């Protein structure tokens, strides 16, 4: 492994541990707690897909006429990840993106999908991000999370997009959270089975193979440019801090619900 990959992993470890050990996970014990968590998390799932597609657009040819773009190895890496994330299968074998699978899990669980759907519909209608946020009533922490991701996307710097994608990925959910979901599923499978499948699929597809591909992609894009590596580390730290802020907001909402219930 490249020494600078190891350096970034060492530098961000405190932030990773803060996320993995976040109090939001231990606060989730009932179905309503999980719903609140999902209503925040869905925005991270969506902008993860946006970050992935930005990488594909910048590292491959997505316009006509077609020409070979960039490094063939990098093209292969990003296209393989896109195929897995955008065209996976649900428990019944139907083709679904991971975002669509998460929405299915929210619907089954009874979580409120109106904000994310209203937000996306507003964007499709040509509204600005700020207008879409306001129309949909998106939580402030989710707004900040999405804005930070799109700041990286709009930078046009593929090494920063790759670093944020690689080190700020969705592989930061601890085992105890999976255990909690399994416990809920054992008594309320009709509400939680799709989310349980999503997490299992996430481990299978994202947790190992895609993480190795993403590391290789980041290394390829930064290579011998020390300035790129320094920028990649800083962007990664910012992405992880936004994740902590998002979890803080979800935790505050769960606590508020428990007090008011």
C-alpha cells in the first residue's frame, strides 16, 4: 500500500473512531429511533451516489462522440464501482441502485421519505439546491452534509472527489448497529427486513471489494503529487467531520422523540 494512503488512514483514525463509536447507535432501540436515523442518513446515501457519478463523468467519457479518456485502469476501477452501486439487486432479484433499495427500506420501516423525494423533485424541476432544501424541509445537518459534498464535486478535482469517496465512505457503521437491526428484525421482520438486507448487501459489495478499488483509484489519481495528497487528507477530514455532525443531529432528534414520547 502507498505510504501516503497509510498516512491518511493514520491521520483520520480519530475521526473514524468518533463515528464508529458515536452515541447515535446506542440510542437506537425502537423502530421510531431507526426511522429518525434513516430520515437523516438517506441524504448521505444520495450524495454518495452523486459523488460516484461525478467521478465517472470526470474519469471516463460520458458524452458523444466517444473518445478514450484518462487512464484505462482508473476507468475500469470507477466503472466497476458504478455498476455495483447503481445496478445491484434487491432481495427478490430486481435491479435496484443502493439508493433505491434504501428508499424501499424506509417505506417498509415507515420512515418519512417525503423530504428526500420532494428535494429530488425540486432539483429535477430546475430549482437551486437552496430552494430545494427549503421546499423539502431538509434537516440543517443534512443540508450541510450535501453542500460539503457538492463543494468537493464542484471543485472539479478528481483526486479530492476520489479521496472523499474512498475515506468518507459508508463503511463506518459498527457491528453493534448491525446487531441492533438484527434484533429488531427478529421481532418486526415486516418492518426491518429490507434494511437488514441493505446492510448485508452493503457489507458484501461495498465493504471489501469496492473499498480496495477505491483505494487504488485514489492512489492512481494522487500518485507522486505531494500537494494532491495533502489536499486529499484535508478534504477527507472535512467529509468525516460532516458525517459526525449529521450523526449528532440524528441523535438529537432521537433524544427529543424519546423525551416527548
